[in-house]
């Protein structure tokens, strides 16, 4: 793989110290990790070549080879290949098997080099499912190097962290005297970090192209909808005019209905109400509203609506409470209702007077009788 590919995988270093001419310990470790990544790329390249050779061998009629060739041949598998190489009569087949064994040997040598380089570095973290690069960096800096979380986070976020880690990847963390670096190598994963990054970029490109296609389709749809909207707006304007006329008629109808409802409610309330006048006995007699002989029952002399300004809706209430001031007296001592021949105390109504004589209450007991009589006078004292 080209050098530019390896450089694309290089994680950025965070330098907390002044720049020096000689390489820092972290820089040296990062270079070693880069070498590992380069060797892994070489291994992948040779594995691709092996796969191509196996495919060619099978296409040309070779048998029983694909079942034993993998990324890591066991000694027994190599022995089978070597025996097959000795017994194979076709020159073409022999060359293919020879090339396969050669590439396998090269991969083994490269893996040995990887192992030797890994021994020179601090232990890496082998990624398991669900692990995040930032979490691994924070754990390394805080738990192994003793940094406080805030400082560790600043260092980690200023490095080139990999978004998508695959189980089997190896994450290398390096720290020395304020300098932090991190690097990801393939390890035992079936795909390289470079390939994951490329797949991520390709996914973004595909999503972008899909978004552009959707945008163009939406633009055409918008154009069609705009024409439909213009037509609908014309129809809407006509409908608005029709609705306005109907709305005006509706409002007139609602107004009339409300007036009729109010009138109906008022009539219903009047039909279920008793109209009354509260006052001092002498004042009501002098006004010609009642007649109350010493020997006999009080009677009403007037029945016009104006003479009985107060009313009680018997559907919702049965009690009239009033004060001495309302009755025009300084103290309430006695209460009775006219006409006395119609309303019997303790049978049709009851009354109570406060101990201080300042207020009194009349409680309607027989609502039907009061509803039928319609008017009454409350005589005080």
C-alpha cells in the first residue's frame, strides 16, 4: 500500500510541551505503530493475491485447495499443500500451488515482524463489541497515567480518534511527559482500519448522492405542487367569498339564537322563581304593599312586578339571607311572610335570626307552593 494510505491512518499527536528537535518517546512509539499498520497492509495485500491464486486454481480445474487455504495455515495444512505440490503433474497447477505457498510464507514472515514490533510498545487494547475510542483513551489517561478527567479529555479530543471500532482492532495509547498519541491497527479483525474509514466515506458519498437525487425529485414534485397550489388558491378565494357570506348569515343566526336562548332562560328562571320584597312591617304597610291586621294573617295588596324587585330561582336555591340594614331596621326581632294564609311557618317555610339580630334567614320548605304563588313579602319586626 502506498505511503499516503498509511499516513491517512496516522493519529495526530497532542503536544503539551515546547517543540523539540529530537523525537519524543511518543513520536517514536507512534512511528512503530505506523510500521505495524504498514505491515498489516502488506499482509492484506498478499492475502488478496492468495485468494486470487486459489480462485484461478479452482477455475482451471484444481480440487481440494480452497478448503484448506486461509489467512493462517496450520503446519498440517502446509504439509498437505507441499505434498500436493510434489504429486501434482500439471505444470500450471504446480506453479499456482508454489505461488500460494510462497505468499503464505511471506505473510508468516510479516506477522513475525509485526509481533516483534508489538513487543517494543506498551500493551494494546484489543477492541470488543461496543467499545469507543474516546472511552479507551480516557481510561488509559486517567487510570494508567493518573491524569484528571478534564485534562485527559482535552488531550483525547485533540487527537485523531476513530469513530467506528471493529472487534479485534488493536488500540495503542502512548503518553509521556504531557504528550499523548493514539493509533489503531488491524489486529485480529477481518477488515483493516483503512477499509473501515473508506467504507464510512463511501457511505457518506452514497448518502449524499441519495440526498441529491431526492432533492431533484422533490424539486420536480414541488414544481408540480406549485401549479396545483395556484389552481387551488383560485378555488380557495372563491370558496372564501362563499364562506364569508355564509359566515355572516351564520353570525346573524347565532345572534338570534343567543337572544332567543337568553329570553328562554330568563322565562324559565321566572317561571321557577318567587319574587319578593324585604322590609320593615310598618314601612310595607305604609307603602300599601301589605295589610297586616292585629288579629289575622298578613295579605298582599299589590301584585305588580315593580313592587317585588328581588327574586329567588327555586331550581338552584331555597334560602334568602338578609341583614337588618337591608330590611331598614336596626335589629331583627321577628320575621314572617305574607300572604300568611298561603305560607305556613314551619310547614312551608322556616326562619332563623342571628343572636345579635343583625341577620336573618328564610328557608323555603315547600318550593311548589312558593312557585305557584309567585310573589311574597318578608315582613321584619
